[in-house]
């Protein structure tokens, strides 16, 4: 083998090792069996803007829960579709929030819902989430109680993929989780970057003590900002994976929606990642391209030893990327044979996000132009 092939292979295998340090595991809530009768009354708060096509699975899953001590508040965020009618037909109480009166966006809707809530505990859910079994709410509440019922317990829902283009989110899911800083081999040695956004549970006292969504109303990344608000008050933030409890389907409307969704968040969210974790992430991403380059170079030179070694590296990278992504969603194994394409899409969209945030200072989401 040529010296360049040996260097590429060495760097590539180092990047694989860095990957295992970067993303050791994604723990999930596994509460011990116990009676939930002492769990306080819960208010489920769902901010919803033009979600008539997506909110039904969530509301139906809530109706099927074995634990029943909760109310459902859907905060209609100035929708122009029939979100309110759909929510009411499925048993939710709808709160109408007019943007010109109470502020625009998810944070304003969450705050309004919290001020109207009757429960001692508050569960904020994105409208595209849904519980995957009848004990989902129960297990979530018991897990929070086992952690002392203080601060935040946030779950990253398990990503359900149904159409081919949705697989382009695979690397994004991994980076979102890794970017929280707490899933490396060093555990909680690094402070969490904030909280996951789609599923956030808190007690009402801590929520209002932190300032809640009112304090972070201008933040584009409300999930990270809310976690930071809790940490500023020395309140704990626990982040876990939601597999087996709660799922979501991201951007089913099409590729444009997927691009807008990831674009609005990634450039800003990356600033909350610890520099050391960021460095490991960059090395891991680079390893995908190094493995592909090594394989192409080996095939071009017709060197049997190089082809075998580089093919092994490329295959290991495909398996590792698949293992990581499948902790976050039901991505099919075959897509990881093309892992450089997934990483290339990620880098392209990340650069576009940087341009929108740092040059244009605007992003677009759900028909709203948001100034950054």
C-alpha cells in the first residue's frame, strides 16, 4: 500500500474510535414499578400552529393512556387551518392565542398555556409527537419522580421515518443528541447544552422560578434556552432518549419543510455544544469522507490490500453511523451504505444555516419570517 493509503486508513480508524467516545449511549427512562397515585395532576400543553394534519396521533395517544390524571391544553397559535376544531373533536381544551396580543411563536404559546394550567406538573409536547404505548405518560411521570421531581426531564422522541427523503435527517438526529454534551463516555462531566424541545416535563414551581418560556420568548432555539434558564437557577436538566415512550415524524410535508426545519436551528444550536464535543464531532464527520476517499483511491490503484483495508473501514463507518442513527430513529440499514451522501447533505445544510443566520439574519418556519 502507498503511504497516502496508510495515512488515510489510520486517520479513518482513529475517527471511528473518536465516534465511540463521542456517542457512548442514549439512556431511556426505565422507572421501577410503583403506584402512580401520588403523582400530582398534570397539565399537557401543546403549542399548535397549523397542525390540523399532524396533531391527531398525539391526541389519540393521550386518550388511550392508562394514567388519566391530566388535562390537555392545545394553544392555538393563530392558526389559519382547522387545528382548533380537530383538537376540540378529540377532547382537548383549546386556548386561542392571538399573536398581536400575546406575542408570536412557540415560546409565547407555551407560556400562555402554562399560565392557564391547573396541574402541579407541566408537560410541553410538540404537536407532531405521540406516545407509543398506553403507559407512556405513566412511565414519563414516574421517571421524573425518581429523579426527585425537580427541574426538567426532557426526552428526544424516537424519529419515525416513512418516506425516502426523510432519511436525510439521520445525521442531524445524531448531531442533535451528541450536541447536548451529556452522551459521551464522560457522562455528565460536561454541562448539558440545554434541553430537548419536543417533550419537556417540569413542576410548575420550578418552571415559573426559572422564568419559563416568558424569559426566553425571543430565543430561536427555545429548547436550549429553556434548559439554560433552569440551569441559571441551579435546577437540574435531565435529557434522555424517548424510544419506547414517545415518537415523532419530522417534516412529513416534504423536502422543503425538512430543509427549513433544520436550517432554522442548526447554526445557533451548535454554539451551545462544548468545544471538546464539537471537536470530536468534526473528526467523526470527517472520517466518513476519509473512508470514502480511501476506498476510491484503493480501487483506482487496483491494490488488493488497500481495497480490503479501505473496504473494511468504509463498512465499519456504515455500521457505526447506522448504530448511532438507529438509537434516534427507525432509519433503514441500507441507507448507511451511502453514509458520505448523508454527511454531505448535513454539511451543505449546516453551511446554508450559517449563511441564513449570520448573513441574512432571518429564517423561515411555518409561514413566518423570523429575525435572528
